[in-house]
């Protein structure tokens, strides 16, 4: 008698997907299985799957929704979910209830106290400022024209920012 647990079946599905030519990646968050279009294998692992392991509940929920909207080709909704994900993640890491713009400033102050390289801090600040502007113009206040490649870039960029913040702020 063969008895399969959920984890055994999931491992077999992941194995089958990895061996196939199907353009899909799979990530697991608690009990939820997330399928999304395959990008670059290393980037997917480090900037999509890894953040799912350290995000708090709210930011993980929005990040997951961003991936699901991306999968369903709803790129504007995906971008808005990604914006909400980074906003909630900053609230979590900075332990406050401030909005994204206020927390970008707060993050800069904290990174400065940690004596991190000034150019890296400036890059982080500029990226956040430009991302916030992009979100405001294309998803938050307006329905912009976001294509698949831009949406994929947003997923990786948000994952990269969250990964950097997670490593540098306790």
C-alpha cells in the first residue's frame, strides 16, 4: 500500500517541473504552493523563493499575490501587490506603521547608523525613490502600461531590496 504525504507529492511535482521544459517555477509558502512563470533559475531562487522564507505574514501575502497576478498576466495588479509587499516589509523590519515614503527615509537613517558604504546607501535610496515614483505613476494612482519584462524586473528588484534589508537590519 502506497501512502503519500503532502510533502512527498510536492517533492515529486517539483522534481517533475524541474525535469520538464514547462516554463513554470514553484515556490512554497507555509501550506500554499505558488506557481509562476520561470525566469532565471538563480534569480528565482535567491530573489523570489528566499524572501518567502523570511517575510512576515502581511508582506508575504502581498508578495505572493504579486506572483499570482504576474502568473495571470495582470501586471498592474502585480506591481501594486509588490509595492504593498515592500511597504509592509519595511513596517515589519522598522517596527512602525509609517507609509512607504516615510520608511524609505527611516531606512536611510538606520543604514547610515550601521556605517554601511555611502555609495550603496545612495543606490538603495535612489532605487527606492525611483521604484516609489514608478509605482505611483503605473499602479497606485494610475493604471500604467506595465509589460511582462517590466513586471519580472519589479519582482526581482523588490526581492533584492528585501533580501538586502533583511541581511542588514535586525
